[in-house]
């Protein structure tokens, strides 16, 4: 038995095919989901991929959150469906309030593409169990609206509850508060991050490492063992 | 205002027409009247004026471009040649690759962000129209002096535009160039290359055949942007006293283009189109006339059905508009419904605007009244041809006589050291990561190599690991000294760059950037460059598959350096065998392949240290270039080399620095017998590369080079954390890195 993991394609999604490849390489079955379709086709988990959904002309993720598929995703996520938001997907998750905070334009105002060092702060979520807390990983980062912000109270709460899932190491690439690269919800089933694990799953391409594969093996093990 | 119908035109032969304002010459206007047997209508005049512009008709360059066909080497790889939206090359395993480079120079000077963005958009649609999924882009760029205030306006805008558009399309940007020279002040060059992949059976052509087939316009609505872009912007020099030309620059919407890509690929997948063309320069005028001209019949278009952004647009404006993100397809009636359904799925507006007819005329109607009735070939393919006068400029001899041998050379180790640091920190030789870090190189998950590697490399089959490599190069300084050799050197460098990564060079695309064709000296440069490039393509066995000419790159009397930019596409059977440029293993041996002569004319050293340009560019032996490529490819395939880097501007020391910084390893070098340290480090002799050879492979590698007659000199070893030239100087990597990395951010911050 394997797990079926859905990847939603919004108009303007870019890394949807790459995410499906990463899921396949991890040993799970990728399932393509369409933004207009409320039906999640019975998948066991969902990934919101990177890109510029609807062009992101208003505010990153602001339109996607109203798409038919998200109606279902929001409800299911609250009921425990594992959801991972990568880059634009993370932005959509904050817009839906499944995750707190918001993303602003990078403090240097440029698009930035680099191999980014991260520390895994929370290895207990559905998407990070294959890592160890404190583990350092290197995966690509590429965005223009990647500066994570929240009010001080929310930030303190995230820290206190161990909900900062990933932190930037070496250099904060965009001015994110407290070097936050990714967070989780209280239950640990919804995780969002700006860097791209799906581009670090093969030795040949991307960073040339496989540090990102753990996201997809984590969820696979969780679902298969459940 | 009365509608200027064909009937009205026939009855009013003496009406005044704005042909001069539209950029037509008197004799061209007369020829249109001859073709039609009457005066053209306003709409016809609009169409002819944009299609007969320099940009669309190649009227000044055509007679020289012919050589690329006439001298084309026999190549089994060529599937589609010059004349279509882009050339197509067979790369094996049933795959075909299409690639092309184009210019968007003039718009990018006026409005850097939108100019550069829509340059990316245009070339991507060309590739898409061939039936291919676009898989990578790269951008050869030229700007004025790095420290000129206007460069600070133009460069960040261009880079943001390329990133803003390309990143949003999900296309990895895998290479390109950034070059500074005062000659590009006021005339920056923004060239854009795109690569696409398809199966052989998916190749599509731009022709309208089959009477009764429908003409469908799909994509963005038509607006007032970019009207006359080709005739006004790309075909004349800038005149500071004229009216603002900003409205002639198109505005891009990459989101719309992304939808257009996915929608079109789905349409191809269901085999729904009989012919397809993108709308770029000259908009609907170009698409309708080219489709009809290449097809077997005529075409009838109801222009009032075109969806508009601005309902007040006149028929002439609709025909000339260069609104972006539009495509035109020819579809059999039975497939129209499914075609429209797929467009609806992707939220792409699609409209049947006409049909292919039995006749041989392109007829366009506006609310039932005929406003265009022309033979389409006269618009699209039988435009004017100029034999412009050309003459070797009077200053050429003096320029060539002013050789770099007269320049003061460094006196000893300390001075060499200073000049090495000055070289690697100079804007042209410094790290360009400030630029390339604004481009997504990871998306699509197939990028094997990207900038600053010698060529960008993309995996095209996940099972077999088949891949393609692409490089672009051009050296305007060399071409200024000798346009014939300069163009050949651009090809040779690009060819070498592809081979250095382990791929076999297959085909060429070129973007020929020159000054005004009305200047005989510029025309001579152009003629010489074409002749040189065609000759070299023949000898290297790499045909030109397509490209673009950009003329009028000059301000007043001053033209840019002649700048032929040459892109080479190569194939590699197994991308896991690719050769990166970085020195990664301590103890590996560094070999120099090729012969080094005292050749500093047009060199980076002469520019950086002396601000000098004169003499002759390096000599080029194309047989040797071919041999070098064979050695690099065999060395990669058979595991004899772990790193390779081509030698070009900046010479050996630049290449060693980049390979060392790339891998974070130092190098100890010994100056070979018979060479001065200065020539060893800075000469730009062609057909050379450095390679890192594992000690276990040294004998085998030497045997291969010896057997094939390739000079291979052991010049050092990968070792330590400095670049050391024995007996001369040593520079710690940290110092080199600081010099190499700091320049561009400091200039543009």
C-alpha cells in the first residue's frame, strides 16, 4: 500500500509538476488536483505548490484562497488532512488563516534565487518526522514575496509552542522576522515554508543534494503506518 | 470619419496618405500602389508599413543572410530550418529541440522593465508556436559603462523585467551574458533565447491551409500598446527631439502567457491545430499575412470580432497593435468546439475571427465592409530588398595598426598580481550572481548546469538522461577590430562552451546587433560578420537554424560595436556525465589544452589595464576548434576529466580563478617553458580550455591527446587555498573572491 498525495494546480502554479515528481521519487503516488474542482479525489494529503497563482497581482495567494478546491482543503485541513504549502502554497495557507502571519515583499525588494541553509526546528510534524530536530538542510529558495511577518504576540506564541518549523541559517535572505522560514499549525498537520524541498530530491539537478526528500518520505511513512 | 474601404480607396486615388509617418519610403509606397492597382486603404497601408519595416522584412540584411542557407553544412540533425518561428533540431530518441535568440534592444532602453519582460514573452511564444514545451531561457545582455548613471537605470530594470516575466512563467534561466562597454550607452542590447522540447511528431508550422478551416485568435485582448513598435522603434535611430515613444513599448502579463503555454500544449496534445503562429512584432498584420502567405489558399478575417481592451481602437490600430500574449491558430471546423473548450478551461479568451478561403487573397472586413484585399505574399514574404552600399571604413586600418603589443606590460610578480586582481574585479570579468540570483534556475526540476557554468544544461528525459546544452557568446571588441573573425570567434567560443560541458554541438542561432544599415561602414561590418559566421558554421558543421537581426543600434553618428551574439545548442546522451567548471578535488592535475600565442588585441587585459582597443583579435583555426571539442567530449564521456573551463576573455587566469572559486579549491600553477608569465596568464588565444584530470587518468588522457594531435600541457595542480603562480605571486582565494564578488553589487546597490 502506498499513499496518494494530491498536488493542486492553480492557474499560474509553476512547481506542480516538480512536486509530483518529488512525491513519486519518495515512493508515494502523486495525484493532480485542479483549482476549479472541489473534489480531492480521496487523497491522503495535499501539497499547495509554488508559483504565482492568478499572477499574484493583488497579493500573493490572495485570490487562490477563494478557489473552489480551497473550500474543501480548508475544511479537511481543520479535520486533520495533512497539507504542505511550499512558497506560493505557504502564502495561500496564511491567506486562508490555516497558518498565522503574512508574507511581505523581500526587504531588498528583489527576487532571490539561491541555495539556502535551513535548520529543522520541529521534527514532529506530519511533513518533518524523517528529520531530526536541529538538523541542517540545504534546499533552494526562490521568491520575491518571502518576508514572513506576524505581530509579536503571535511570534512569541509560535516560539513557545514549538511551531517554528524551519529557520534560515547563515543569512536571512528576505528579512523574515526571527529568521522564520516555515511554520506549522498546532496539530502539526499543516506546514508551510518558503524554500523548495521539491527541488532538492535528486543528486543530478537542483542543488545536487537530496535534503528535500525528507518532506515526502515523512508524510509517506506517516500515512502508510497510520 | 468615413471608413476607408477598398471601394473608397479605388474611388479616391489622390487622397493624402501618411506613408512617411509610418516609416515607408516614397518608392515603397509607389510599389504598394503598383501591387494593388490603386492606393492602399488605411488598413492596408498600416499592414504594409509594419511588415515592410526593417524589423519584419529584413530588407537590408536579407541579401547577406542568404549565405546561412547557401553555405549551410549538410546536417542530419536539422528538421526545420530558417524561415519558421524557430529552427528545430533532432536530438535523438524521438526528441526534437527548438531554440532561437531574438533582440528586444530598443524597447528595453526606453522602458527597461517592460522592454526586457516582453522580449522574454515574445521568444517564448515563438518556441511554443513550433509545438514545443519551453524548457529554459537565457539572456545575453550588453549595457553602457558599468559606472555610468544611466546603466543604473537600465540594468536593474532589464534584470527585474527578465526575472519578473521568466520567473512567473516557470522557465529556468540557465545562462547568458552581462557585458559592459561605453559603446552600448544609449543602445543597450537585450537579447533573449528560449529552448523548447517536443517529440518529432509534434512539430507545428505557421501556415494556413484547407479552405473552410477556422482562424482562431486566442490569448489576451488587443489593446493600444506597442502600436508601430517594429516600424517606429526597431527600425529607426533615436532622435532626442522627437515625441515620447513610450506608448510604442508593449506591456507584458506573464500570468496570461503562462496560461497560454499550458492551454496551447493541451491543444497540441489533442492534435487540434492545422497551423499556428504567435503574435509578436506587427501583431495581427504579421500573423494573418504570414499564415496566409505560407498556406495554400487565402484568408478572410472579420476584424470587428477581435476582442478589445479599448473599444475606441480603429481597424488600423487593431492590425498594428503589438499587445502581448496572443496566438493565432488554424483549426478544422470539427475541432473548433474542443479547442474553445480547452481555452475556457484555462480562462483564455478565444474567438473565431475568420477562415481560410479558396482564393489567394487576404481579405479583412470591418462590420461587413472590406478594408483589406491584398495578395498575402506581397505583405509577408515579398517585401522590399535593399542592396545597401557598404564599404570598409576608412578608420579600420588605423585601428588594426594600433596593436596591443605597444602597451606597457607588467614588470614583475607584484605587478602581475595587481593586474590579475584588477582583471577579475573588472565589471566584465566580475561575478554576475547579483544578476543571475534574480532568476529562477531550479524550476521544472531538470537544470543540470546553470550560470556561471560554460553552458546551461537541461535534462530532457528522466529515464534515459538525454539532455541538451546551450551557450551564447559574442565579443563586440573583437568584431570591431575584425568583423569577419569576430563573428567566427563568437561562434567558436559558444561551440567550445557547449563542448566543455560534455555536449556535442549541433546547431546555431544568432542575434546580429549592429548600427544603422544606412551607414556603409556599418553595412560592411554586417556583411563581413555574416560572411565570417556562415563560413565558420560550414566548417564546424553546425547550421544556423534561425535568429534575428537588430539594426539601428546607434545614437546619432555613433554605432555600437558590431555585436553578433551566437547561441550554440548541443546534445549529451547522458547528463550524469556532464563536466562542470569547478575544481572540486585536491590533487587533480590541471592541463591546458591548445596553443598559447602572444595575442592581446581586443583583450580584457588591454581594456581593464589600459582602456585600449586596437590591433587584431586572436587568430582562429577552426580545425583545431573542432579537435578541442572532440577531446572535451571524449574526456567527459570516458571519465578522464572532472572539470573543464573554456578560455576566452580574460585568458587563463580568469578561467583558473572561476574554476577555483567555483569549487573552493586553490591551484598551484607553473609557467610552461617558452611562455612569459604575462602571456601565459592574459593571452586570449582561441581554441583553448583548462581541464582537471584525476591522477589515475593522466596517462590515458595524455595518450588520447597525443594520438589526436591536441597540444596538452600540464600547468599545475588543484591544491591549497590560493591561486599561486610559481615564482611570481600568490593570491589567497578569499582575496580573489572578495575582488570578484564585490564589484557588481557595489555598482548597482
